[in-house]
C-alpha cells in the first residue's frame, strides 16, 4: 500500500521524525498509522509497535512481509511498553509507533519524549498528555481531522481517509493508495 501526497508516491525517511498523526475515530488515522509503520518495516527499517488494541496488531501483521525487524508489544499495558523502551539495546535505530495515544497516561510520553524516531498516533483532543505533546518539535504532523486543542489551518472539509501533512519537506493532502 503506497502513501500518496497530492497523488504522488512518498517514502518517508528517518529525518521525517518525530511524527504526530492525529484524528478522531473513523477518519483513517489508525489505518494510516498501521500502514505507514508496515511500509517502513517492509523497506528494511527496524520498528517497535505499541497499541492498546489487539486488532491493530493483527492488522499490522497482515501488511508486513517479515516480522524479523519488528518488535510488537503484545500487551497494551504501559508498564510492558516502558520496560521494552528501557531494555531494547537498538532503540535508537527503531521507529516507534505509539498508537491510541488517548488511552495512555503521561508516563508513555515521558518514556519517549527525547527520542527522535517516534510516531504518536491517535486522538490528540482526548490524549492525557496533549499539553506536553504539542510542545514537542515534530518534523512531520499529519491531521485527519481538526483538533480543538491544537487547531491547524486548512483542515476544513477533509474527505474521509485523507489527511493534511505539515512538514518542512511536504505540504498537501495525504492518503493511502489502496491497490
């Protein structure tokens, strides 16, 4: 599944991180985040995937070619994630996806706030650490819906499953090319 910006294929690189992907339920935020991480893994990068929901982990596994370079934290428990963050020796080489940020406490943010290769994904307005999160210097921000706590220009009337990307390298409408 390709990622498109204004209908042009895009392959993210390590300098596109840290990344924020925000959206409410049923806007495409979750599926996009899963496919993005799968694309990164399938391109040869190491990843670490953390989600509150087993269905997200199963969806991720369906989109990957090889699990060898992936760490998938089976538990949705914060303590399991923090333990893995503290005990993964090659953490600085892994892109970390924290999916469903609205379900976690600020301990999650504290555990990864200084890491560069991290993706925070979920509903920013329901997140318990939004105030800290929006202070972070993100290389890339993608919004699938308007945020009340962190409003952006140009998000009115976004079609479902399409987001708007803001970064130094990219501006435009982002979506998945479902083959």
